[in-house]
């Protein structure tokens, strides 16, 4: 990926932003009682989308062309996108901010801010101190995890460009990923495994698994796909936002045809099956139950009908579910008949409207 080049005008604007970030970090350091609030506000500021006025000042280069920083997902450009590029091009400008963040490591949102502002810097700038590199790379994984969960909870993709860089420019690029310690590399790949389907990156799954690092317990657990599925099932079981859960279920088709160990396959099957029944512990809605059934039948077609019969039998053991089940069944039948009749009417009408052949 090319680095963004900045004109004197945009550099002056980014210098002013850098000074404002530095001022807020100094304030958080000086006033312990206000640290959480200040860091939270700072994180929200750098995660904001760049407005039109600021965009004109930031993204145009000296040749009056749009810089690579503007080439973000769905055209959304956030302040962290531009600042991350800027601190790679001008690392001295980001050093005071980095020093302040190090002093605030233990505070909430410190790792969030570090991961957004310095995720490119970490892989582009050479760091010789192995202890510092371990600390920074661990903070990146922790901060990225927290940042991506914010997208999960709000069902947004504000940090998709951040995820895209970590996946395409780091995980799939051995020269960059090998810059971080091996023990952090494993956490890094497991992190991407949990959020890969959420950020619509299933098309990169095959290449991602080829670059997956070797784990010490791989002989017991299985290959890269087993580790990926294990992390994915754990992630799905933690989801509480219905649209996000439905999105994950719809993306599971990417696993179709992949060979899994028996234990991994059983784990995934049990995870999906837990969402197919009403009541505790998941309390899934009807939409979620049907989506889970669809994913289960797609990935595990063998035994499909026995599973549904067993599920129906257990549903009959709970009479309080009968009224809603009967009502949904009646509504589904009425809709099916109505759509069939309408389809027949429209097809007949179309045939009548066709000009007769001479």
C-alpha cells in the first residue's frame, strides 16, 4: 500500500490536530479524575468521519490529486485513517503522542487510541528494542479487539478500513507480520478470525488460512481452519445484536466444503443448534432460529431431517409454544398460497398480453 503524501497545507492542518491530541493527553495525565472522560472524548474525536471542509484541506496532495488515505471503505474517511498515514510519513510528529500514551497504558481507551493512530507506524517503522515491540504489538491486538467490538455493538463498519489494513497489508504480507513477536502473531491471527466474517472478508479466507501461523498445540486441535472455526464459534456465542448475528450466519457459507476435525465440527454444530430452540440460555428470536437452521442445514446436510424431527418432538414437550408455532405456521401457509395465486395470475395475464404470432 502506498503511503499518503501531504501538501504543506494539509501538513499544517494535521500538525494542528496533532497538537490538539497532545494537549488532551497531557490533560488526561495531569488530572487523574478526568482521565476516563478525556480519553473517551479523544477516541470519539479521532474515530469521527472527516467532514467536507476538513477533507478538502487534508486529502489533496501537491499535485492536486486525492491521496491514498481517501481510498477508504465505501468512501468513508475518518480522522484516524489520515493521521495513521501521517505518522508513518512524519514519525517525529507522532512521537510526543506516543510517549504520552505509554504513560497512560493502564487507562481505558489508551490502547484504542494507540491502535487507531499507530497501527501503520508499527509495521512501517523499524523498532530494534524487542521489549518495546512486544509491548506495542500486544497493545495493538488489545486495542483492535476493543475497537472492533464497538462496531459489533453498534452494527456499523466505521473501523473497516482499519481491519482491512490488518488483514490485507499485514496478515497476508509475511514481511510485515514477521515484524511482531511470534507469540503476538498468534493472538493477531485469532483476532482477525473472530471479526473476518463481520467485515465481509470471506473472499480472503483461503489466502488467510494459508498464512496462518503454526500453533504449539496444533497436533491436538487441528489445522488453521480448525483454529479459525473455534474462534468463530466462540465469537458467535458472545453476540447479542440480532442483525450482527444474522450477518454471521449468512456468511458461514464460506465454510462449506472445508474439512474439519470431528471435535471442531461438533463444536460448530452445537453452537448453531443452540440458536435453533426458543427459550434459554440463548433466547433467540424466530428470525435467528430460522437463520441458524439454514446455516446448520447448509454446512451439515447429513442428518438434516432427523434433526428437524427431534427439534419438533422437543417443541411438543412445551405446550406454551404451541399457539405461536401454530399461528406462524398458518401465516406461512397463507403467504405461500397467496404468492402462488398471484404468481399464477400474473403469468396468465402476461400470456394474454403477448401478441399473437401471425
